[in-house]
């Protein structure tokens, strides 16, 4: 499995502001929204989530995962639990972007290809360590 992309899924701004008012010092009750029964009090911070593009090289499948990075509880003020996968969906007939490993594999394949080595020798380059192959997937 290769993790091609990881992007944080930020909560809505008003949720972040509410969490800031309640969880982080100094406590600012004046910033909490009010209802008929009093201020709205969060039981825990909003979940920290991320969207991942995952490539399974063996099966040649690309999938999109939504993961919860951690769940921090107000009662423990800083305690946390392990993250978990919220959803995963295979996306058919797509190829994700190349990652750093694939760039390195591409360079190694080109630099070990006999016709390429011969073409470089014709140009006076004998040492393949002096050659840089810049793979562009566009």
C-alpha cells in the first residue's frame, strides 16, 4: 500500500471557534453560543479527520479513505485514543499520481536499460551515477 496523498479535513470554522472557547485556556464562556437552556457545551473536541488516496500496487487499485486521526475527550483534557478508518472506497479505472518511490523505480529502470546506456556512451557518458533521469508523469 502506498499513501499517495493525505489531506486534513478541517471542521467548519464555527465548530473550531466553539472548541477553542471551551477547551483551550483561558476558558471564555462569553464565546459559547447560547440556547434557551444556557450555553452550548461540547462533550468533546470535533474529530480530526483526513482524506487519503491509497494505491495498492499488488491489486492495482486506488482507493479513497477517510480516517479519524484521534478522538480527544473533554473529560480527559488531552487524553486520546487510536485513530480509525471511517470509510474506504475503491475508485475504478483511475491511476493516482506517481509517488517518490515510483520516480526512483523509473530512474533505475531507465539507467539500467541497455539501449539507454549505449546512447549515453555514444555521448561520452560512461558512469550512470552521473546521469539524472527526471520522470514526468504528465
